[in-house]
C-alpha cells in the first residue's frame, strides 16, 4: 500500500482501518452515512483496502451497495465553489509571521508553495528535486526553459492513483533561488512554527493560489489542470491539444500580480502602541494591543 499511496495518506488509511474495522466485521456500512463526504471517502478507502487484505472485498462491495454508498469524486463545479468560497483574510498575515521565523530555505519554500499551488508533499519533493538535479547538471530534465515550466509528469513520484502533479509554471528567477538553496523537510518547518505559537497552514496556500488564479484571468478548469485535479488521460489530451505557451503567459502574469500582492502586504508597517499609551490602557483595566 505504501508503494502506491502517498506516505501521509497511507498512514491515514491504516489508522482508519484500525479505528473503523468494526464497520467491516459487523457488516454495518450504513454507519458511513453519518460521516461527512470527505471522511466518508477516506473511511471507505481504508475499509476497502482492509477487506481486500482479509479476502472479503466482494462482501464489502455488496454491503456498501445495499445502503446506497458509491465512490464519489469532487466535480469541477464543486471545486470551483470551494475556490470561490474560501476565506483567506488572515493568511497573508500568517505567511508574513511564518516567513519571519523560518530559515532562508524554509522561507523560500513557503514562497514556492504560494506561487505554485502544489500540495505540501509535492512542494517538498519538487523543491528538493530542483536542488539535486541542479547540482548534478540535470535540471534540464525537469525544467522546460522554453515554457518556463516544471514537468512533474516526467517523475513517477508526482503521479499517483488519485492525486497528481503534472506541470507548474515558475519564473526563472525563483527557480534559480531554489536551485541554489538547501533541501527542506516538513518536520523542521512544523517544529519552528509550533515553537513560535503559529499554526501550520501550509495547505491553505494551495487554495489561496487557486482562488487568486481564477480571479486573474484563469478559468477553474485550467486551475484544476495546474493543480493536478484531473485524471492522467484528461491531462494528456489537454496538453497535446492546447497551446501551453498561451497558458504559460497568463499564468506567469497572474503569478507576478500575486508576488506584488505579497510584497505590498509585507511592506505594510507594523503599528505598535507606545509605552505611555500602554500604561494608560493598563490603568484603564485593558490589555495592551499590538496592531
């Protein structure tokens, strides 16, 4: 299972298999109807894997069919609505605080995540792969300079059963910053953030990217393509049929606008209350605030 599933997802499958094994052994698939759609999909996946291991997969399929359960995927419109309804009012503030406490290479990783829209683990793999290929003189195997594009589809670690990464448009300047940086690890980033009292919100950078792109001249289907939310066959047909250069130009323009948004936000001064004002507020029985 660990050979064809992402490590974190595989761990979730094992964990849910243990936690909800009674649903399978007691033949009570109806209990899955009480879960949210996302949790329902994950538990169904876990129990399907468990039923195959125990040799009762056909009985499990029959049980789920009897209660009306079917495998469901998020359709394009549902993805579009999630993008449009996401609220990221304080995400750039989090990004600024996180960037202020992380090391240079980890700060660069956050920027890469925000400007690429990759999933957390995909971003780590891509970041470190850029560094290793650059050092061995083989970055050309990954980066298509004519299209200013990382070609993830050439590497099997980015192609999985359900979650894939195919291509990412990236400015040459950012690429070279990463190439000359040092490898990163997620545990180290999480440790620094936790020690500083910050939540780990890296996953939200992906949805912020998607939301920004659809508001800056990309349609939701194109964002789905860039974020690997289409099957391999759909990507292949689209890639062969469409003109990648035209999508590159619009995507890089939107990314430039996103960079400007980040720079403008991080250039805002942090306003602090003077000691005299703080004393007055404390005297009035109120806690001092930092804006």
